[in-house]
């Protein structure tokens, strides 16, 4: 288990798998994934796979709500809920 917060781990994942070349410190916990960071549907799918791998969770169809994928904070709440 990492000492990093869930939000920081998600930012690292986004930079590593989706927005290569962006510095994680440039992404705030309230950054809008689509409107601010410019993630498209293909990148969101990549992010879903990355989240499942990074946190060893399974995201069900019910979890794939646009609101849950709107910001880093919302994603962290989803992940933390899955980790229980």
C-alpha cells in the first residue's frame, strides 16, 4: 500500500496512462476531467482500466456515472468506497 493519498495516486495514474507529459502537480483535486483536462471517452476507458489495476478493484456498470468521473475528488470517493 502506498503512503500517497488516493487523489495523488489517481493523478499519477492519469499522467502515466492518459495525459503523458503533464505534471501531476498541475492537476488539482477539483480539476474537471473532461472540460479542464480534456479527457475524451477513449481516455476515460483507459483511466477505468488503470484504476482497476492500480487499486485492485472492479468498477461495475453502476459505477460508471458521469458525476463520479467528473473530478479527482469524486473518483477518489468512488475508489475509497470500493476499498471499503
